[in-house]
C-alpha cells in the first residue's frame, strides 16, 4: 500500500477503507495480492450488477476485440451501436410499453449524463431552477453537484452552486407528512418564492443518500406535479437501474414514464464506462453537437451492454431471481437487526438494501471488522451511518449467506466491545 500512500493523491477513498491490493476477481469474489478471498457486497458502487468478469459477457467482448472492430469512433455510426439500440429498444423499452425514447450517449461518467439532462431541460423550458431532493446524489461535476445534497461535496466545488431548490424526499418529514403536498403547493403558488422549475430530478431509491426508498404514490405525485407545472420529469437510474431493485428500471413498479432517464454504472454490464440518456422523442430538442464529448458510446462497452441484455433480460427469470434473493437478504438482515434490539433499521428494494446503524461509529467498526473477516461492504447516508448491501445480482445463495454470516459476526463483535 506504500506506493498508493506516497504517490496517489489524498483524494483516494476506497483504498483507505479497504486497505489491500486487489488483483483478480470473478463473480462475487475478489482476490487480493496476498491470495486472500473477499466477498464483494459493494459491486463497484452498483457498476457490477452482473458480477466481476462475467464469463458470458466476457466472451462477447473478447470476440469483438479479436476482430479489429471499431473501439473508438466518437459518435460515428457502427454496427455495435446499432445492435445495442435495436436490442435495448425491443427487449427493454417496448417490452415495458416505454415507446418513443431516443438514445443520447454522453461522456462516460454518470455525472455527464446528469449534466446533459439538466441542460436539455433548461433549453426546452427556458427556465433555470431545478427541483432536487434532500439527501439526493447525482454526481460531482458542477451541474450535477448543484443537485446533490451532501455538504462536503458542495463545499469542495469551490463556487456557488446555483440553479437548484431542494425539497423534502419521501419520508423526510416522518410518516405523517406527504412532502409531495408541500412541493405541489409551492410550485403552484406564484408567490412562494420558488422559481418555476425546468425539471424535477429524482432517485426512486437514494443510493448514496442512505438507501432511502420512495413510495409508489409519492413518485406518481412527483411525476404528476412535473407535468402540471411544465417541468421535465427526470429519473436518475444510474445506481438503481439495470435490475438492482428487481426490475430493469427502478421506476417500473410505479408505472412511471419519465421525460428523461439517466443511466450509467451497470449499463455496460462489465464495469466498462458507458452512460446515456433516454429522452422522450418529443423532448429531443438538441441541435447537433450541443452536448458532446470525446468518449461517447464506447463500442466495446456497447457490445458488453448488448450481451448483458441478451443474456439476462430476454425472459422474466432473472428479474424474479433478483426479487427472491432480495427477500432472502431482507429477512436475514431484519433478523440480525432484531437480535440487537430495535436500534437498527433495514430498508431498501430488491437487492439494494441498507442497514441503518443510527451511529456512524457502529457502522464504521462493523464494516472494518467485516473486511478483516473477508467481506466488502460500504457505508452511505448523511452521517455514513447506513451500511449498504449491493451484492451482484448474479450471486449464488451460498455466497450470499456466507457474506451475511460475516456481517453478522462483525456486527456482534462491534456491539460486544464498542470502540
Ligand atoms: C454514481 C451516481 C451518479 C454519478 O455517476 P458518476 O459516474 O460517479 O459520475 C449519479 N447519480 C446517481 C444516482 C449515482 O448513484
């Protein structure tokens, strides 16, 4: 680790909380330089939904590499891109009744997709304000950071972040209050002091924000309010999309049809960088080249993305499996929470679960001990007090149970000897 401490910037993060050198990985198991096997419940912060080095997806990109096909072509037309769009359109969109979306490939980060979504909304409406929600996370370039709640990130931007108004997320004000009522009221009220918004941007489950789960009714209200006030409705599905909550899109359960959907993280299916927007056809107001970047729609990533769809999304089996495994996880985590009295809370949807420890010290000690025992889990939430469980959606039951056993032991140790 000395090279990393001496040569890599202080900004490095995960090499601190997971102090080991990782050399190889397959599925849900990572191997360190010293030969230690570690179970991965972080999955690249949701970028590895189909596991590390997924063999079937690897076969598709190995073949593509060997054929000297186009890897980088700016946003030129290629067979790889054609096949991706046709497959995504027929297998994902049309199967779900989501017709007439166009694809915009952005720069490779999720943040760049968010930038594009905000720019397009402002261009269409001629308005500046964007509504985002408490504890929201949308990336850290300036536009994306402006709709991100975390103070650490906002201060690190170094300039005033303007153009966004934060409203309470579902549940923020307790179970008795529906924050959508407040949002509707201030947006309809010409004298509320809240400028008419270009867009409302929302995560259906807040990943970095602490696995906060929005309900179906609240999400539907937010979509209806967007329409009512002439704002675009953007769902940021960068972390919760691609099957994480049990369905391909995290908003399917609520029957939403967003104007714009941002996608990244697990979109390529292989941990390769790939980001895009889905834009409702009638909202595609861009002029050619208005939002561009050198690395857009990288062809190797499009090939792995197409393979992932063909392998996992042509039938309902995979989705049903994720929902079943999610239930197993939830039951086990709830049992662990129950063992320790009522101070812990388990929440989430599908295979995105959070274990709220209430105190950052407990979450820190439990994740540290878990790593010593061979499990990678990370913390999230406003005070880093929530432990996030994001195993690969392809994980087998035995490995899933092993990982949860390790967490159980790590938490028990933490609670026995608080530090
Ligand atoms: C990770 C994430 C982003 C930002 O993606 P980057 O690739 O890190 O820029 C945006 N929105 C959500 C919901 C995310 O989880």
